[in-house]
């Protein structure tokens, strides 16, 4: 199976599982379930859940139920997009080429739908039935930390907001992005590895891999915001410069940013050495993250 | 020790523990930690955490670390207030007699501070060290369900928003409040009981108790919104009628609402029969909930 076929198969696996986990549109109160599903099923690439599945594969042949854990990552990612797009934050009208949640359902419902997806992520993990309580607790602790204020996603968003208009600074840039995007990508692979029973050495290697792809992902995101059209991205392009965000191209220039992304990709590959062939999909995903066009 | 002394002691116990659990104002990014602490330490009565402590007492003489679990309830409660007060939702400028979070820190930071407290609740529970992984998982599953969309707090908020202006209906009223306020009060005592090692029979009794005080709490809240001044409440009074909310006084009138609150108080007491003297504090808390003036 080539990578495209693998991605389609795993996307479908994730979407089937999300379908099962998220209350139906007909479940009361209907509006919030419609809002949650609208944003969840708006055509995301499911990068984070697929990283989780691929990391589990690198550790064990078969990890029944790991797709449930993987979905919680998509819930967290989607809640963060819904809240980020609100008028009070980035004020975006389009996401993945569709109207954003608050444009369709209003600000109040978008705030509550984000809260609900965040809550559902932890509910989902706590209620998994094919894995021990010990592993569930480790997974929940890692996900909560990666989503939180200290070195986690929310902390990165705050630092990013507060960095607007500040002089471009390499240290600040890396700390923002390590938290804002990197923490959730790193925890995606970590969760898959914990679920599959990785030992400490394996967890360290997987964590290193996650750090490198996390940084690579954000560098490429910043480059694409400069290079691509809004149509290709499915969201407003050029917003970083407009909002005076601290980005990799702003600090290092485009050429050096591209070189840095390549370097992170190579380091990511090196982190996978202990897994040899078992990490083939993770390795391909690192390439995909760096070479994507949207 | 009389009830007032007990409340002061337990409030202090909870506030010390929150002080330990929430990142310091000096921890980066500072703004969000200031916003989280501003709302957490704005003088709440800590009813939910104290219910959790008192429920643990009804089951076991000593439950080391139960105050950590109790704090997660205050994190959830406070996040829900911060988001509820936003202009897009209830648009309240005052809470507990102080400016609301978004009035001081802006809407963006209030949204993120709410998200962060919600996340911290689950991080805190997952990282508790004095209780088994099995009990932690049960506690997390119960709290997430009680906070979620199906019969939980968010579901109740949505139903409440959507009920505005609708004709007063007894069935809708009870389902809104059972979810909006009742679920979190019920889970407060349930979490304490699970933490302390309650058996299934004890859990059923505690859960019944929680349902009755949950309903009583909301009936009294609705009555106070009609009867008391904004100054006594520390928030805007009379907002329910102004927003055409479905409330107990609107459906049943004030006298009948008072009678219903009394009835729930009696039922709550009856639920505690199996615990005899061990449930003295729970019993007193039920009285306090019904007889409070703010």
C-alpha cells in the first residue's frame, strides 16, 4: 500500500470512529452537536490522529482501540481552531474552504462547541475499554499537559497573541511554536506509543521524533502563509504579516526557513533509527509534513 | 466545630491546594495565569469542592489528597462562569461583586483562560498521586460526562440559551437545570465518594443526594434572582426575567418554588440515611444550599 492509500484508509478509520464517538445531530440539544460535527467533519487531513496510529504501529503489530485515543487529538485540534477563529481572537471567516463555526452557528454556540470538544476529548480517553487504567491515565496526563498553558498549546497561543507587533526574535519564535503547534504534534505520537506499550527508550525516541516534526510543521505553515494563495490553503493567506506575527520567514527569511524545515525532517528520520522498518509510515509522514503544499 | 468554622477551614484547605495547583502569576505566559487566578480567587464559596470533601468524609475517616480532586471541580465551575459571562453569552460585567474576567483581561484572554481551567481540571485529576489509576479514571469519566453536552453542564447551557423566550414548561425547565447546575453538583459528591472508595450501594445513595441538592440549588438560585438585590448577589439580579429565561418562579410561582426547594432538601436528607452520623456535614450543606441568601 502506498502512502496515499494508507492515508485514505486511516482517515476513513478515524472518521468512522469519530462518527461513533460524537453524539448524533439528532441528540438533544441538537444545535451544539450540529456545530461540533460541522467543524469536525469539515475535511481535515487528520494528521494528528494518523501520527498517533502510525506511532502505535512502530511499537506493536496491533493495538485494538488505538483509533479511539487518536480521535481525542482531533477533538482537541478542532476545538482550538474553533476558538482561534472567533472574532475576539483571529477573526477568521473561512477554514478549510468553508465558513468557520461561529459564522454558521454564532459566537455563543462556537464557544460552547469548542468547550464541548475539549471536554469530549477527555471523556473519550477515560472511557476507552481496550487498554489499562494506567495507560489511560498516562495518556490523559500527557494530552492535558500538551494542551495547557505551561509549554502547551494554550500557552503558545497566548505567547503568539502577545508577540504580535514585537520585534522578530529567534528565541521567542521557537518557544511560541514549540508550544503552540509542536506540543500537540509531539503528544500525538507519544499517545500512540504509550497506548501500544512502548518502553522508556522507545518513548524517548518517539518524543524526539515528535519534537522535530512539530517544529518542521510550523516552519512549513509559516512558509505556506507567505507563498500560497488563500484558495490553496482554504483559509486566509498572508494573515501573519498583516497581523505582524513573529514567523520563521520574518526572522530567518524564506530560504533559510526552507533549509531549517529540511533539517528538522532529517533529524526526525534519525530519531526513528531504533524502530527500523516498523517506523516506515512515521518516516513518510515526516516527509509529507515538510513537503505539503497546503 | 460548627458549620461556619468547618466551611472556613475547608475553604482555606481548597484555596491552599488551588494555590499549589495553578501556575504562578510569574510563570510564562504571565497574562493567562493572572486571568485564571483572578477568577479563581475572586471569593467563591467553594460549595462544589466542599461537597466533594464532605462526601469523602461520609465514606472514610481519611482520604489523603482528596482536596486535589475537589479543586478540579472549582476549575470546571470557574471556567463555566468565565465563558458564561462573555459578551457573546450572558454579557455580564460583574460576578461576585468584581468585574468579570473579560472586562479586566479582554475577551480573547477570557476565552483562553476558560479553556485553560477546563484543561487544568483534567490534568490535575490525571496527575493525582495518592489514589489508584482505576479510581482516577472513574472520577475523570464522571466529571467529563457531567460537564459535557448530553445531560451535562454544556448541554444545559445550550438548552437554557435556546429556551429563552419560549413558553414556561415544567419538563423543559427541569431538564435544563438538571443538566446545567445539577450535573456538576451531583458529580461533586460522587467524586468524593469514589475517591474515598465507596461501594455501589453507597454511590447510589450519594448520587441521589447529589440529584436532590442539585435541583434545590437551582430552584433557590432562581428565587434569589427575583428576591435579592444585585448587591447581595454580587452579580446582576433580575436578569432571568429580563432575558425571558425559563425559571422555577416563572413556571410555578415563588411560593410553590419555595415549597419545592424544601421538598428537595428533605429528600436529600433521606438519601443520607445509610450513612447515619458520618453524613452530618453533607446534611448541613443541604440545609445551607436551601437556606442561603446569595
